[in-house]
């Protein structure tokens, strides 16, 4: 795993957990973890804003190339929000 800046067990576990969301690559998970270093931080943000697109404009860097960074986008933002906030175990993410 190339999780630059993340060396402790809990940060790495958080990144690994994010990568279980369909469509969330390691690069995307790292971008989320840099903005929200803990699940609680992201959950609080989702709860406060009631907005499933809180991650939409997050900058995702691929292969350490800042110049080619892209936005996370609305689809991935919605998937992460559903994954973390859904209380329906049968909901398709």
C-alpha cells in the first residue's frame, strides 16, 4: 500500500476500510483519509451537513502526480456516504 503519510495501524485500517466501498481505489481512499483522518470525523461531517456529496470536490492524486489530480466526484461521494450511513442492510451500494 502506498499510503504516504499514514504509518499508524488505525490510519491504515481506515484506508483499507474505505477501499471496501465499491469504486473507491487506494488513491481515493488516501484522499479521503487526508481530509478526514478518522471515521468519526467523516461521520460528523455527513451528519452535520446531511449532504451525501461532502466528498465530491476532494482532490485525488494518482501516482504522486499532483498536476493530474482529479475530483472524487458525486458518484464516489454518494457511495461512501451510503456505505457509512445506510441503516438498510439490503441497500445496494
